[in-house]
């Protein structure tokens, strides 16, 4: 119960303390379904949050530039290791495609997947979607945006834009790398969304208290480093 699962609520609280940009690289522990090929109980995470953003697009731009930088750096500075591993690092062209959830469903339907508009996109569908997006946009990474608010991916702390959440899944090599979003920084709206998502505001009192006296517009993401490396090198199992 006391092991760190996510830095999410704590890094948000720091935005109210005058830290405009923060990041942490450290271990996270989760009771994941560890018999899958992309989940582990303990992993290393890059967690980042920043203030005074205009929209979730500021988060997307940071994510795509960061991934491009990492891939270029490894390609140029780890040539010996890449020869030993017999791997080639993919090249990204930015800006990366922004594919709305609605368009993603249409691409999956066109590829023969039985899925309806408004339904969640699972791991198997993600892999098919990655191939379809690469065919259409000639890129190995993209963002799924405009998630319907009712979906589980839209957390209570996301900002809401009508019927959509202001965030997106960052897909790389046919799988989800991370989810980034603009957060809801207005106290009353945050309380409303906590109730909407089926939680009790009483259980979030220490978190909510940090929003009472003003919080800047902010957003961020959590990036599993183990997962990124396994995708980058196309290693089938994260272990």
C-alpha cells in the first residue's frame, strides 16, 4: 500500500508551490497483470509536469521532441551496441500525426476490426492501428486524441473539453508509450469531475486543498523507460 504507484497527484501539487517545471526519474510499483509482455510490477519512470500551458498540444510537442531526441541520440552514439544487438533505430518526422479517437476507430473498421465508435481501443487493436497509421502517415509514432470523456482513459484530473478529454495516448511502434494531458486546475470543476467519475471528494481532501487558492494551467505525462527501450529495440517481452 505504501509503495509509489504514480507521482501524478504529488507532482500536480508542486505546481501550486512555485515550481513551474518538474521531473523525476525513479521506480514505480504496480499490481499489474504481469503475465503480459509489456507490464512489470516494478519499472523506472520519467514523470514530468509543467505550468502555464495553453492546451494539451504543449504536452504533445514536448513528448514528440523528447522521443525524437532520444532516438537520434541512441542512433548516433550507440552504434557499437546496435551492431551487437543487430538493431536499427527508427527515424521520426515531426510534427507527428494527431489521430482523433473517431478517426482511429474508422481506420480499424476499414482494416476489418469489429469495433464501434466510442469503444475503448485495446492492445491488439493498437498494433493494427499502428500499421494503418504508418501506411497513411508514413510515421512510426502518433497521438490518439479527442477521447470520449466516458472512457476510462479520461481520468478525473484531466481537463474536459465538452464531450472529450484534453489528452492523448502517445503510440510508438504500434503500442502505447505514455498518456499525456492538460489537467483540470479549477477547484470547482475538479470536485465535479471526481463525483462524475464515481469517487468521493472526501477521499481527495489533501489533494483538493492545494487547488483552493489558485493553480496555474498545467499538464504532463509519465513515461515508462523500460517500455520505451523495449519498443525502440523491438524486444518482444519487456523483461
